[in-house]
């Protein structure tokens, strides 16, 4: 192939295309080839509602055995969510925070009952 200013022109290009490329290299100044970004219009986005953390009120009337089961279930959910992240499956990131918060609530409730 031919070389023009360090650009390798392959023989498979049609002669018209090679001529066009050569004209661009020699005639068009570099400033004319630069694209200027166009200002994007202002986009108005709706504010997403904030997801509420799980309430501890529904766990207050559970027995100690039920609390332990709930803690185990929440920890299994966390494990499954982490597995889904690693296997590139769809995950809702806010659920990590909610589930960890739920585990902490249940553990503190269980600790209060065991110390009393």
C-alpha cells in the first residue's frame, strides 16, 4: 500500500476513496477536522423517591427463635445478593444497605432480650 504522512492506505480501498483520503490529508487543515461539542439541552429529571429502611416494629413481637431464624434468612439474602453481583446478575444495590440494617436491628433486639 501507499504511505502518506504516516497513514497506511491499503490497496483494498477504492481509488476514489484513496483520492478522497489524500485530499483530506493535504488540503483540509487539522482545525477544520475537529468537531466542536454541541451544548446538550437541560434535562429535567424527576427526583427518585427515597426507599425507607425496614422498621423494627414488626420484629418486636417475634420470639427469640423467630429472631434467630429472621437473622439467618437476612444473612442468606445478603449471601445470594453478593453471589448475584459476582455472577453478573441483576442486583438492586439499595437492598444491601436495607438487609444489613435489618440484620443489625434484629441482632440488637436479640441482644437486648438475652441480656434482660
